C-alpha cells in the first residue's frame, strides 16, 4: 500500500511540475492573464495554472490505477466528474459564464458519481450513525458538487489561499482514509496532494501562476468526489467550513448569484502593501474582509490566518469522524 501511495504522490507531483511551463505558455498564447489586484503595481499573472493540476492528477490516476490493478468504476467516476468540473472552469476562464448557469453545470459534473454507482447511500452521521438515504442521496450528490466546488473557488482570492487551504482539507481526508484503512480514497488524496504541493510553490506570494477557475473548481470537485467515494462527506464539510461560510456570506451579501466583475465595491482595499476592509455596506462580506476589519494586514499574514482557520476546521473534522460518528 505504501508503495502505491508514494508512487501516486510522486508521479502526480512530477507530472504537474512538468506541465507548469505548458500551462504558462497556453495562458500567454490565449492572453489569459489575471490582474493581481492586491499588489500596488498590479502585475499580470497567467491564470490557468490549474490545468497542470487537472492533467497531473488525471494522468497519474490513469497510469497508477492500471499499474496497481485498482482501476474500477469509482476511479473512472472520479476522473470523469472532476474532468467535467475542470471543463466548466476552463470555459469560464475563456468566457465568463452566467452566474446562475455555472452552479447548474457543476451539478451536472456530479452526475457520473451517481450514474456509475460510486457512492454508498448510507452516510455516517454524527451521534446517530448510518442512515439509509437511497432516494435522497443521489439528489444530494449534484448539490454537494455545486456547493463544494464553488466554496473552494471562492477561496481563490489571495496568493496561495486556495492551494494551501485545500492542502489542509485534503490532508485531513487522507488521514481519515489511512487510519480507517480505506485505500482508494487515500490513494486519490495522495495524487491531489502531490499536484497541489507543486502548484502551491508557484502560487505562493508573490504568485507566478494563478489556478484560474479550471484549477479551483477541479480541486473542489476532487475533494467532494473523494469524500463521497470514501463515505467521508461529513468530515469534508467540516474540514472546509471556512470555504463554505465564505461562499455563503458572499451569496448573502450580494443578494444571490452575481458576477464579481460587476461589483462596484471590492471587499478590501490595498494601501502600502497592506489590506484593510472596505467599510462600504455594498461591499461583499468575505473572510478576508472580516479578518482585516479591525486592523490592516499584509497579504501573507491573511493567508497564514486562513490556513490556521482551515487547520482548526480540519482538526474538528478528525475529532468528529473518530469520536462522534459511529
């Protein structure tokens, strides 16, 4: 088992590392750059670096699952669902999607998990144990895809914020899988962690590469796919509570699904390299805005705080899984 996990981690990391130049080149040829708005000099950064995560994990899954003879409908469902989410993200990177259409398309991305039967309709709930949801569960899967993918996407606001907080969440799911001897989810987590570790190096402050929607939506879809396949839905939802709260605060404060490009007020301002909250009531309510509401903080400090909050949530996920789920 350890050989398979190590091989999948290393292969995914190497493939993602090799694909970074190609992702940068594609972004330059397609003129896909994102303005790093939290820098006073507002640099232009290639914004579809998530392609390296998507192809790195997918290629590693195909290669290692055949090498170790573990390719089955669950691996295929994981590859298919996450690929659909990546396509939705890449589509939005090239051309902005209607803010109502995007959640619908992400829900569709969850259908392969349902159609290929890569789930157990008996989720483990805290205190009460397993409950049979044979009719309701297949309906909840597409909803979960939309919620989790958008939540992870909403955390992609600062250099390294999405990558590092996702590493924390994926690590929690990996530990749960490993301790419980649930090999397949642990195997899928190692590939995601390998690619995220490489990407985080390029995305950390000052970012040389942005994940783009293709990256953040793919990572979110990967997390929820692994959780569903491994029956760790509750643990994942607790582990990514900061991302979920951030997304729902944004939706509430913006009064529904709206494009961020149409906002007149940004959540935070930048002055002398420091971030401070926008006092306007029209500005979206985000975690970053909350963290900078009392005093200005550097971008690095805000990311460290987001990672710390994510670590607390991941710890609570572990405690819940092992102490409160029968």
